[in-house]
C-alpha cells in the first residue's frame, strides 16, 4: 500500500465519520418537534435509523478479445465477470458511502432484460462473509441469482 493510498483511506474514514455525524444531526433536528413552534420542548426519541441505497446497473459484457470464444465459454466468462464485478461494487459502495447501512441491488444484462442478480446486502454481513467461492460469498451477503452449468439465468 502506498503512502498516498494510506492517507486517502484515513481521510475517507474521517470524512465518513463526519458524514455520519451530519446525518445524525439532521435526524435529531427533524425529530425535535419543538422546532415547529410547539410549546413543549421535548421531541421524538430516536431508537434507530438506517439508510438504504437502491442501485441498479447493467453488467459489463466480456472483453472484445474474448468475443471469438465459443458461446458456452463466453457465457461462463460473462457469469464469472458479473459475479466478481458485483462483489467489488458492493465493497466499494460501502467504502465510498459510509452512511449507507444497506444496499438493495439489481443487475441486468441489458436494460430491457430480466434481472440476473438481486438482493439486499447489509453492511454487517460484509464483515461476516469469508466464503472462498465468489458465488457462495454473494449468496451469504444476501444476493440471489440462478446459475445453470456456470451460466447466469434470469433471477425470477
């Protein structure tokens, strides 16, 4: 790890903590009913709050130099790439947006085609998942998908 990336990581965590504090203050202000001109000085007591990010994307197609492969091999590569991309995107989204507690994701091959992957991933499950297989890791995170002979199929 370079020194630059080390300091960037620290800055990101500090910024994330600051974002979380800003969000907490915003929630507190919204629940403080006396700010609406009410006579009572008490407000609503926050028990919990969660933020959910809903994100949908189109999976990347295989690299152009792999387009000469057989259909079967191309589909296998697409499936592996899609699962790896999804795993990386989940980790990066949680890293880049520290105030998000849950990500609801949807992945399609094309905009007009059915979903390939879908699910709700909680930040806490990211720390718990240590599966070696990318498919099992994503499933343990809460991502659902169907595979047949290493091909991704519509998630129904």
